[in-house]
C-alpha cells in the first residue's frame, strides 16, 4: 500500500518568508509525527498528533512553527518568518495508534533551504 | 548531554566482515528501543526493534543491557548493500516520541 508522502520534496525560500510543508500519512493511521533532521544529526521530535489534536507540541522550537491536522489525516507544518537556521529536512511519520513502541513509518521528507 | 549517544564512525569495513555498533541512552525509564537504517538522502526505516533478551534477524543481532543503558547492533557477513547510516533510537518519556542518536555511518567496500 501507499506509504507516507510529503510535498514538496524540496523547498527553497528566502529569509523572512512563510512556508507550508504537507504530510499525507498512511491511510488509517491515527498518530502523526513531525521531526526535523539537520545535517549530520539524527531526527529531532517536533510535534505529535493523535487524530485531529496536537497531543504534544513540546518539540516545536518557537512560536514561528505551527502545525495542523484538521481532519485527522493530512497535516501541514507551517513556518513563519523563516530563518537560515530553519534549513533542514522535515520528516513526517505515522503509526497506527500512537502506542509506545509502535513502529513509526517515515515519509521521504521535505528539504527546506532558507537563503 | 544528548539522550542517545552513538559511536561517531564512520566505519569502513570489507565485504564479509563483522561490525558492531554501540549506543548508550540516558533515560532509565525508556521502554522501547530500535535500530533504524537511513540511506543517503532517504528517510529512516526500521531495521529492528531491540528486546531485553536480545534478538536476531538474519545477519543482524541486537542486544540491550538495561542496567548499563547500552544497546548494540552486530552485523555479520557484511554486504555492500549494508552501507548506510544506522540510527540508535529510544522512546522518550512521553512514550510515543522517538529520540534518535546522531547515527553511525557504515561503508562496506569490495
């Protein structure tokens, strides 16, 4: 079946601009996660959705970052007033229920470059 | 201190060699442990979960030592296709969020 998909695959923007990154999880998965991976680092947790609600947004670095999942499926990560330090690969993952220890399936990521 | 620490690598080994990766974690309350594999410019993919009794999947063996908060991955008879970055992963206090190590790069050469 279809895996997690993310669009766009690459995004180049200028400092100060607004960007939206989209994630389409595996059908039927109620849990959705956003991670950010900087060069040479492992992914770092940003936010977790259980259904439509953000159950944990403790990983969001500051209030420029916001994410939604209005219908409990597709999610959008929104970054306002982008900064060069926001350049990274933004990974989305989904899992069936969000239970601890459950396998998370990752999408291919969106490579964001802020000039 | 990072929650998950790994060998820095890179590891360059010839085909057929046995290679071992180590990882330590700081949260003694962690309950779930994994090794993920990440190919260059690709997403992480689950290689195997790690259980307290140790577990094996073909050429791959994972061990967990809860007392020392230490996880290992052993790859026997390395193949060229094993070349990738191996990420040690531990669940966070929340249970659902994953804490990743920086990863260890493996290059298997002919």
